[in-house]
């Protein structure tokens, strides 16, 4: 019975809950955060502005945004003991394994704000989470490559500081390229929330037992890691590397259509979008801007991706099944151009989606009607039978 949107009965039967956060129209390829189109937010707002919108439900005024940015930047450092936590991992541990562990461990450091019936505790936890995600992602990267951790620089903006922690070193001054900063900031916005996707469902279900948001979001990170979900950007880039040349695209399109072959075209298709994912269009635009800025207009993989997209979108199987590029199709190419290694792509996704996970969790636990999630199963196993003694088995 939503006030502004009409739903067909079929949809209502699949909806798990009411929400005021994100609206997706899969047929039209429309995505709204708190009613604002993703295209306008990506074009006109910063990621922190969008984070404020998702949390508070309204875009901030200038002074509100300035205070929010200050509050976030005041919490960018991790508790120093967490540095040891990283050192418990092998250097070659997948960064998403580190993210699952370290984000979950945040719940061990913030007992002072663990009364989540208190709005102020929830607000401070939100600030702490989104402030520390860039630091954790950058530390996971630095640990993986054997570089020293870079402390946050609060004089830089949120996203410029992230690139500084990722690519700066103590040996020389690092000033992030403003075009790359803006591109990264938009990539964060495009990944901030997406209604009831698999990882958000995980966070909501975990939170429905009363578990704290850091632990729930750690579960969400684990779910996001899968190649059918957030891991698709990493899988898509590896697929493009494997295809290697436009001459081999037909072979992979054929494999994607072959039901006996488990291969899926990574970065294509979506549970909800049966039209072009609006985020994929914006991601392709960012790709052009970043590659242009870096003089990489003839980037081999970008050209291959565009050729693959063109061929797939003209193929009757993909047209009939309504399979279009999704947010993950171009994101790997642009992140690689910015200098982010493939293994870190899904960590970037998690960094941004932490905003959506938290606000979705908060919407659930503040809903007076919420109860612990307890989906039932349709049992189709053995009928009732008696145990047979070992001697007679
Ligand atoms: C994300 O839920 C979200 O919102 C997720 C996300 C977010 O922001 O949180 O948007 C992020 O996870 C995007 C999706 C990233 N994953 C990938 O790019 C992996 C490749 N895509 C596929 O795994 C697949 O498209 C899924 C898992 C995303 C959706 O699969 P479904 O549910 O099977 O999709 P569908 O029902 O629309 O498929 C229709 C048909 C099926 O064949 P039939 O059973 O009808 O014969 O198309 C086939 C599918 O098998 N199909 C594909 C395909 N995707 C679907 N065939 C080849 N290549 C593909 N990529």
C-alpha cells in the first residue's frame, strides 16, 4: 500500500518488507535513493552527502553536511590494537577474508555504544563504521602488498583520503588526482544501497536476532564476496582478461548460452533489472572520463568490454532473457585504471555498501513490528521412520 508507487500483486507476494530507503523499477531501469534518481545524485552530490541522505532521509544543508564530514573524519583511525589483528593473516589472504574478520572485530572495540535502542549510539556507530571502512580497506591492501599502513589524513576529503591511504607512502608526498577522486566518489555513490539484495538480506536477517550492526555487516561482507553478487566485478575483469581479444567474444557468448556449461557472462544479468542497470550506464561514463584523463582511451579491456556488450545486446538469447550489463560490468575496468588491484574491487563495493547495510539494519530494528527472521522450509525428505540398531544396518 505504498503511497506513491503501485505494485502488481505478484510483486507484493515477493516483497519481504516495506522500506522508505531505495526504490528500484527493474523494467524501467530506474533507481531512487530516498526518492532521488541515482543519475542526479551521482552528478550533483558527494558520497558523504548521499550517505547523509540515506541515513537521515533528507539531503543535508551546507552546514549539516560540513558537520557530518567533520564528524566522519574525526573517526577515521582504527583502535591501535587492531593493527595486530591484520598481522594475524597471511600476506596473501584475500582482502575480503580480512574485511570479514576486521569489520566483525569492530564489535569487540565499541562496547561503549552498543545500546542500539539509543538513537545517539546508532548515529555514532554509523559515523564510526563509514569513517573506518576506507581505513580498513586501505590497510588490507597495504598489508597484502607489504607496505606500511598509511594513517588517515583528515585534512583531505573522505575519498581523497582513501586514495591517499591506498597509494601514498611515508617516503613521498601523495596528492590524489582530483579526476580520480571524483570518479571514486561516484563509484561509492553507485554502490551505496540497492534495496533487498542478497547481502542486505543477510544483514537484515542477522540483525533481526538483535546482533550488533558490526557483526551483521561482517556477515553482509561475506555474502557480498560471492561471484554471483559483489564478487562479480572481480570475476568480470578476470573473464575479460581470459577472453583477451574481440575475436574470442563469440566463443564466450556461446558458452554463456549453453545450459550444460555453468559459465555465466560476468557483469551481465540481474535478479531485478530487466533493462539496463542505470548504474552500469553511469559506470561506463566514468570509465570514459578516467581513461581519458589517464590517456588510456584505447584501453584494451575497455574496448573489449564495449565490443562484448554490443555483441551480447544484439544476441537473441540475451534480448529474450532481458540480460543487460549490471553495475559490475564496467566497475572493474575503471577501478583497474585508477590503480586498484582486482582482488580489492569487492572491498570497494563493501566500503560503499556499508552505508546501505547500516541504514537497512536500522530501518528494521526501529520498525515496531519487526520480529526475528524465521523463514520456513517445505520438507520433501524421508517420511517418519525408526532407527535401526547398528547390528541390523
Ligand atoms: C549484483 O540484487 C542486487 O541488487 C545485487 C546488486 C547490488 O547492487 O546489490 O545489483 C549487485 O550482485 C549485480 C549482479 C552481479 N552478478 C553478476 O554479474 C554475475 C553474472 N550474473 C548472473 O549470475 C545472473 O545474472 C544473476 C545471478 C545476477 C541473476 O541470475 P538469475 O536470477 O538467474 O537471473 P534471471 O532469472 O534474470 O535469468 C534469466 C535467465 C536464466 O536462464 P533460464 O533459467 O531462464 O534458462 O538468463 C540466464 C539465467 O540462467 N542468465 C544468464 C546470465 N544471467 C542470467 N545467462 C548467461 N549469462 C548471464 N550473466
